[in-house]
């Protein structure tokens, strides 16, 4: 049996620039060692389904640990001490992190596999798309490095002021000791030269203390200024870029782990500011114990403390602080349509537990997180009954927002925050799902605004190049293989009716509302039905790259006309929703090139018989000839069995005859797809006549019945679908 190259093997053959992208999303949550050692097993599991099914996720996590144990047993025999140590550590970490939340490991692995597929698709693209290129610009990377450098510098400066504060405390303690010593001296001693010298020393110490206080406050002011500048320039820009990357990731684009770096920067800044706040409190204590005319602490400390508190508040507004002291101290309340009463005819409330405390336990990386697992939206009925608002397009163009109200209590500070999700679409029927997803795609492609709930009142156009890039992402993220330039060209032709795509603009109506010329469906409905067909019925063939898919009938004939007879290709139907067909070429007796296309197979037919088996067993009857399979070579020249052999569900049955023993003497039956081509037509009839007989039985019938008799039987109404 021919084995296909695993996804992981394909990843390892990528260029270094793509391998660097892979390296970014493998960490302790899912170590690369496990991905490498268990590559085939991992790829054979349905992690996406498990991410929404706790029972399935629990079973997969246990099986993952069992697979690790088996690997440990193997490497133990090889006496590979380093690998044994690493595997034991990894097993312990995985079990500790995910034992209480097995669905999270399914999410992590599913995301990693999806990102691998996206990178593989990007590597096969002739050029990088405009959206992905914008997310990976050199200026963005340079800013990230600058942010990390400045945060580290601020952290170091605060450590220096910590030493200054301690030095001030020691200096003041020494001054206080010397001053009290003088106070206890006898009156006679106070007039001595020693006494005069001691007074001069105290004056010098006071001068030094005053200088050091001013210097410390000056350094603290400088730190606050630098932090303020960093937060309101680079850090805000970096956060905005991350939010944009999140928008792109939610519609199938590249995943970026920049949030961990951002969280680290925000946390370090918060720690530095809290440390600075404590230093200011210590300065106040010192000033309370000893003050003097011109003391800078009571003059400067209040304003400085106010600025530090304000910066802390602004940092927490980003909800990216990871401090152990916050565990269970952050309450979150979820609501929907809180401020949207005037924007939509429909309003919803969330039913279930909508107030929870954030905790480290619900996260795998030590961050504070909260998960609302059992919230359900319920529509609030208005007096008008919302009549006329149930149309598919109107509902799927209606945006809503989930609001999270957060209260943080820490170190005497109480901070109330309010954040909102990206816009969501509420549907009442699964039939609305395709158009709802189209609305999410269009919104996130077209705008950086995270809260424009009236976006579809006047939706802007999108550039064709951006839209084609996102279409490829739908395929790479959902069905494991993106689209190449030829396939994208065909989609561009359908959208613009031109032979090659440029950076023109497309409207929302053209994408999702207007029917394709001569068809009863829209472009998006057609494309979404193909995605569904691939996912449920022909996924392995698509991932292997054997389905050309997006090719017009005209180009199909150009590709096949000079090929060997029996060469065929697979393409998606342009006239049937969710249909796939194959076309082959042969020559007539006088050498004329002929093309034959079978009526498209839809998901109903493919549920009865796997597509690979159809290609193997397909027969065609032409005139008085014996039925034969016309499919010999997958375009351009790949032997059919070499391409699809590994996907056949079973081998063709050997000749079998009824016997006295066995299952009541019956001959095992299979379905055979057969088409007839009449002499006056080059197109085969519908492949819906799937005959319930084995190939061997059919061969026996051919020995005893004429082709005309068999053809007459196939035309009988009893053989119709």
C-alpha cells in the first residue's frame, strides 16, 4: 500500500523562513518533541472535534499519555538518557496542565495542526498575500524588539531606585542616630570642639540626604515619563497590531503568539510600577519621620504617586497582567447587547452563570483566564414581535457584541473595566450559518474597528487580492490545504468575469448576495458548499493535492486535449452546489479528441460510496463494448492506482460464486458506478445507477447476456434512483 507523506514530514522539508514560523507556536503547552515522535498518530486523531467534546478530549488525552509511555519504553531500551529525561518531564507537565481541562489540550493541538497547514499552504503560494505580508513587516518586528528592550530598561531603572530608596533609609537612620546622640550629650560637652565637628557632620549628612531625595525623585519621575511614553506609543501600537492579527486569525489567517510577549511586557511594567509605588510609600514614611524646609518629598510625591496609579490603571485596562496575587481576585460579568438597543431590532440576554472569577487553574500557561462554558443567548421579544426581521440576509448582517465587565482589587486599588468582543452574528437556524460566517469574514477583512456594529448599514468594498487570500485561508484552515495561483485565478474569474485578477475591489453584494450569472446561488454559497463537501467526503484526496477542483470547462479541455487517452482530472461543479465531477479524454476511431464528463457527485451519493472507490470501480458502456473503466491516469500522467490506491476502502472482490456453506449461499454485493455513452453523445448518463452486485457477478452476467439486454435493464424504471 502506498503511504502518503505525513503533514509533519512536509513541514520538515520547508525553507528556513517557514520553519522559523513553525518554531514560534510550539512551547511547553505542546512540545515539538511530542509532535515529532507521535506525528502520524497525532494527525490521525480528530482534535478539532475533541476541542468541543469533553468526553472525547479526555479519552484523547489519556491515549496521548499512553502513546508517550510506549515511546518511553522504546527509548529506554535504546538507553537514550537525554530523550528519556525529556519525555518523563514532558509527560509530567502535560498531565499536570491538562488533567483538569482536557479540552484545552485538544484546542492547543488543533491550533498547531491548523497553523502547520496554513504555513504549508503559504509555502506553496507563488507570492505572500497582502494581509499576511502586512502582519509580518520588518517595521513591526523592529518595534517589538524595541518594546522589549525599553521594558527591560525600565525594570532595571526601578531596581536602581530600589537601591536608592534603601540607601536613603540607611542614611536617614544614621542621621537619626547621630542626632539623638547629640541630644543626650551633657551641656558641657555640647560646647566642645567634638560637638562642633559632629554638628558639621550632621549638616553634611542632611545636605546629602536632601540631594539623594531629590535625585531619587528625579529618577522616579524619569521612569514614569519613559513608561508613559512607552505605553502611549509603542505598546499601544503593538497591542493594536495584535488585535488586528487576532481579527485575521479568527477568519483562518496566521496565528501569532505575540500575546505572550505582550503579556510579559505588560506584566513587567506593572511589577515595576507597583515597585515604584512602594518606593514612594517608603519615601513618605521617611519624610514623616524627618522633614525639613524645602523637603522635596511632600512637594513631589503626591503628584508622582497619582501618575503611577493612573499608569497602573491604564495597564490593567488591557487585561494583560499576569500576577499571582490576582488569582480569584478578578470578577468578570458577561452580557450581550448591553449598549446596542438602538442598533438592532433584536436584543438578547445571556442565560446561565454569567459572573465568574478569573483563575490561573483555568489556564495552561499560568495566565489568569475565565471560561463561560454554559452561557446561552436568548432573544428578548419586543412588542412588535420582530416581524419581518427573520430574513437570512438581514439576520446575518446584524452584528452584536458581548461585553465583559471586570473588577480588579489589588494593593488597595479597585479598578472597574469594560471590554467588548469582536462583533458576533446571532443565528436562529443552521441554514443561516454560511452567510453568518461570510459576514464575519467580510467585517474582519474590511475594517480594523473592533466595535462597528452598524458596519453592514453601508459595508465597504474589499480588495480582490485580500479576498482571494482569505479564501485560501478557508481551505488551509478548514480542510488542510490552501489554494494555488491557478485555483485562485479561477475564483477571480467567477467573481470578476476576467481572465486574471488585479487589485480591484469587490462589493459585499457581489460576494454574498447577488446570484452568479445564470445560477440560483451566490458565489459564497457555492464556495461554502465545496468546503463542506471536502470536509465530509473527500478530505484525504484534497489534502494529497489530487483534486484540481477549481478549473473551468474551457481550461479543463485545454489541459486534457494533448494527454494520453484515459487521462482525467477532478473538478468542482460550477452548476451544482457541493458537487464534484471528473472528465477524461479519449480518441475516436478517426483520431478525433473527445471529452467525457460525468454528472457531478454530491454528498448524498458520496455518503453511499467513497469517492476513491468510485474512481476505482467506475465503468462505462459505449455502444456494444464490454464495460470498462476509462480512468487510467490522473492529470498530468499519474497512474490512477498510484494516486488513489491508499484511499481505497477495500480491494475489488475476486470471483465468488454461491456455495452451500457461508452466509446462506449469498454472493457478497458491492455498489458499482456505471454510465452509458450512446453513439450519438459524448456525455455519459448520470452516475446514479449504482448496481448492487459484485464485479465478479457482473462479469458472469456479461458471459450470458448481451450488452443490449443489460443496457435495457439499466434503463428500466426499477433501476432508477
